[in-house]
């Protein structure tokens, strides 16, 4: 299922990570990389983890979403660096559909 976002929006993108069908335990993770086009965000610096929902909230600024292609799609790729040093990417890549905005100004 694709997620729709409008270019120029500022939002916290919800991302649920599973490994082997089970939710990722953040206690095992040292770093999580979220890559959306040219945008690179890291947990814990640029994202928060909501233990109640089991989702990460990746903060995207207006500048971030304006950098996405207009009226197109972008892929969200995720990699996890575990405390033991292993780095594993998730198999499923989420598609985001971008909707262009009439205004190209940051407000």
C-alpha cells in the first residue's frame, strides 16, 4: 500500500519495521537509517520511536518533502544497525506517492 504525501508538507512519517515477521525491538538496535530519495534520516537523531504503536516517526521538513519528485513516487528503504554490529536492511520497500503543491515556498 502506498502512502500519499504532498510536497511542501512537514510531517512525521510513521514507519513500522518488522524482521522475520516480528516487530523490531529497539533495545537491539543501535541505529536505524531511513532513505527516501536523496533524504537520509537516522534514528535516534531524526526519528522517534513510539512504543505504544510500535512505529517510528520520521520527521520530514518542508524542505525535505519539496525535494521529492512532483506527482511521482519515491521508495522508502530502511536499514538497521544492531548493537552487535550487524547491519540488515528490511525486505519490503514502501512506496510513497507525492502530490505536487501549487506553492513552492517554505512557510
